[in-house]
C-alpha cells in the first residue's frame, strides 16, 4: 500500500512539474540546499533551509504560487522521509487549493495525505481522506482512480477489523513514529534557534531604534538652530541680492555694448580680411600678364627686331591689365554712387543678338555651342548699352570659362508681365556648377570661391560683384541657381520702360573686346623644334595660359625637350606615363592645382624622384611654404627672372646627379639625414630586397619585378634610369654580379656554384658579365683575394 501511495504521489508530482516554472527560483534553491545538507549529514542546516523555504512560501503574494511552493516542499519532505512535516505543508496546500476550486489538485492532495497516514498505520485518518476524494473523482468521472481509492478504503477497513495487527506492520509503524519523533524534535530545536536569533535581531533593532530616536532629537535641535541661522543669512543675502541685481543690470548693459562692439569689430575684421584677400588676389592677377609682357620686351631687346607675334602678345596682355583696372574703377564708382545711367530706347533683342555674334567666334574656337533663344522677335525698351554689355560679357565669359569643350551655353530672353512688365535674361551653362554652400556669396564684394576648380589664372573675382551692382543700378535684380556637375544659371530681371529717347538706327553700339587669340594653342614648332635631340633632359610644363607656355617654352627650348600639359589632371597623367626629368607646374590650374599635382607625384613611387618647380602669381611667404610642404623642390613667383629660372633648373639637375651618384654603385644604401633621399632610399631598398629574394632564380626578371613593385615596364625603366643611369636589365644583372663578388670574399664556393647562387646557369656568360662589370674574370678576382 505504501508503494502505491508513493507511485500515485510521483504521478501527481510529475503533473506538478508542468507548473514548476511558477515556483520561485529562491524557494527551489533553498529546497535543493536543504536536500544537499541532508545528504551530507548536516541535519541542522538542512532543517534551517527547509524552514526558510516555508517562510518565503507564506510571504508569496499569489495563492497559486503558495500552493505550488508548498506542494514542492512537501515533495522534498517526503523524499527525505520527513513525513510529519510533509503532512503539515500538504494540509496548507490543500486548504489553498480548495479555496481556489482546483478539484483535480484537491483530489491528488487528499490521496497523498491519506497515503502518508496509511504509512503510519492510521487507517481511520487515511480512510477519511480517501472518502473525501471519492466525490471529486466521481464528478470528474475518473473511474479508474476511483476504483483505486475504493480498494485503499477497503484495505483500511480490513486492517481495522483485525483483532491483532500484523507484527511487522506494528513494528514498522512504531519505528516510523520514533523516527518522526526525532525529526520533530530536530525541527523544534532548529525552530527554537531561529526564534532566538529573531529575538536577538529584535533586541538589536530596538536598541538601534532608540539610538536613531536620540539621533533624531539631536538632529531636530540642530535643524532648529540651522533654521534661525538660515533666516539670518536669508535676510543678509536678500540685501546682498538686491545690490547684486543692480550690479548685474549694469554688467548686462556693459556686456551688450561689449558684444555689439565685438560684432562690429568682427565684421570690420572680416571685411578687412576679405578686402586684403581680394586685393592680394587682384595683385596676383596683374603678375601673369606682366610676366608675359616682360618676356616679350626682353625678346625684343635682345633681337632688336620686334615681330608681329611679340607685339600681339604685348597688346593682348596690356588689354587684360586695362580690363582689370577698369573693373576695379567701375566697382569703386558704383560703391561711391558716381556711376550714371545713359538710357536709350531701342530693340533690346536686336542688341543682344548683336552682342552674341561677337561671342560666337570665341565659342567656336573653344568647340562650344552658343545658343540664343528669344520668344519675341523684338522688344523695345529703355536700356543702357554700355552697362548691359558689361553684364552680358561678364556672365558669358564665366559661362565659356567653366563649360567643357563640346558642351552648350544658352542665352534666353523673354518678357514677363506681372505687376510691371519685365525682361528676363538668362545665361545658362552646362559646366562644373557651384557648390550650394557657396551660392549665397557669389555676388558679395571681395568674396572669391576658395576651390581652385572655380578659379582660373585669369579670374579676377570681382566680375559677379560688378554685375550685380550694374543690374541693381538699372533697377533690376539677379539670381543664380546651380548644381555641381550639371551647370549654372544666372537670371537677370530688368524693368521694361519706354521713357528714354529713341535710339537712332545708325547710332554707334559698343562692342565687347573679345580676343580669340587667348584660346589659341601654342604652336607645335615652339615645343618640338628640338624633339630629335635625345641627349637633352625631358621637361614637362604644366600651364593653362598659352602666352605663358609660349614664353616659357621659348626660354627653355634650346636646353630641354619640352612637353606641355594644359591643366593639372592632364599633367599628372603625362607625368605618370612618360616620367620626365623635370616638371614646371603653375599653381592655379583647372581640374587639379599645383599643390595637388606635387602631392600626388611626390607620394607615388613612380614619380617621387622627379624635381618639381612650382610657379605662381602668389609671392607671399605662406604660399611659398604651402608649395614646399606639398613636395615642390623650388618655388618661383611671377614675374619670374629668367636667370633665376635657369639657376633653379640647374640646381635640380644637380640633385638628379647626386641621386645617381648615391644609387649607381649597387652597394647597400647608407642611412642619410637628408630628406631628399628618404623616399628614393626606400624604393631602392625595396627593389634590392625583391631581387635578393629571388637571387638564384634565373627566370626572375623585369616582368616579375614590375608585378612586385607595381609599375609598368616603361615606368620602372625610366625610374631606375633616372636614379642609377642603368637600364632595368643592366641593374638586375649588376646587382647579381655584385652579390657574386661578395660571395667570393665570404664563402668557399667555387665559380660554378656562385654563378648558380646568383641566378646564372651559363658559367661562361657569368664570367663574361663579371669581367665586363668589374674588369677582372672571376678566377682573376679570386687570385687577388688570395
């Protein structure tokens, strides 16, 4: 019967396991700790853990959690044979389950409790609990369990009717009773200890509470004193606060005046800086035409017979200087309010068409398409021909300047009627565009775009400011829209009036001075007159101004083979492809400026050895320092002295000679503090290491080195030739032979073995090469060593 009860309990416990996840982990942990201490023999600790688990269970807020936890504790008690204690927790769990109406769990608990009573031979109590379980099972139609319960009840009645109980059962019951008595005593002992500990804690808490009360009384007295002190301080600080408020108001007024003065000072400083920057750049713009004029004058003086070309160059650059001066004077007149309008009444569409015909030749010479679109065949209105000419010329010049070859420029004119009739004149290009953050400032006086891509050498930086002033003087407005890479559109709005006298049909009309010669390319004979003279150094000239190219090339053509790049991007590509002996680069060029070209070439192993001379209209020390920091070997300001240019180039040729002296003997590179050698030392060291790693491989040659170094065959050849005055194959063979000579001195290998070690499979060829390199055959060299 006992085994049947245990089996039934295990079935119930398995069902309980499905809800075990609702038993708090803390209680499970305490039960596991109690079981562990029981098994290790420390019964007092085991009982203490189980009592703590019961205490935590009774403190749970949810009845279901309490019931589950009590059933779990009862399960542990049963497992450890604490049957009396298990009855107690099961009874509590039964009460909770009955309150919650969990009939299935109530029936299971009744069966479990009855089984425990049956084990203690208390058949009357066991039968009573089973009798309570029967109606619940009948309601749930659990007939199989109902039959088991009935059998248990009958068994109880059978034992009760026996006159003399079986000896074994009586002895077992007595033994269980004694054991349970011991367990009860143990629980009472532990519980008594727990109560004593609780009493100690309560006494300690009472003592602590008395101390806290005393502290509270002391704190209260201190607070009262502090309150009176604070009241005194409050009165004092209130008086001081009023005085501070008055002082603060005075300080705020002073601060406002100071901030206002600082803002005004900052604006003045900013304006002063912008003016200084503007006039510095304007002075730079004078240097390029002055350089060209000075060169032409020098040529005339030495030739004694001025050519037509020299005179054209002087006249063209003189006109450029005059235009710069006129723009500055016009802007100054506008600022002073001294420029007057001279309106005439005429057909503005016809006049615009007349102006654009002059620009058409310039556009054609640059391979750009200029389109004039107008919706009205004519529009008679008041306009100032000279001022309108300047506006259109400035806008069209910018459009042509920043539009690539093969692209289109549109000029659109139309009338628009709103409150008043207006002429809308739009100049739209398909060029490089202007960044969005720069657009609000393009019309500001003294403002220039900092990005080099928007500033060509001939740019003055005042054209758009002058254009806006002229448009506003004529009672109009101008606005700009742009998208980088897509183009820029300037729209001028002018009022349409008819108050001025009518223009005579044959009246003189101002024409823009457009000089198509500015965009002509440099004649090939200036550059290639001595192209067949291979012994001269190869010089790459990067310059976008044709007159400067013509002048510089005329100076150097008898001493160098010259190639010309019209912008920085083209120059960079030519330098990487042909690896020249010298480079002269202008600072301000389209696409890439001189700083960027220097930095790119000096950080590339293929071109890092090439001496570079930067030439710029900027003569200030800051520009010179920036150029040298970017890697330039020399910096010349325009107008440059021809003698200084030759001296600089000779010094750079001398630098090339020093490099060749350092690297042509194939010996390991000695360290040097000279920064000129650092980059090339690293390249030669990498080259020698690459050859050394494949020294005995006769098939390791130029293609393999090119792949390892990352250069083309021609680039590697030109680089090694420039540094060592040897071809690539000659350098590889010379390095192998140099290592062979070292082996003769440091090893006992014979000639054949050393030839194989340094990549020669033909000993006779090795001997011939060794003799050609060092003037002695290998065997004769060995004799000198012995």
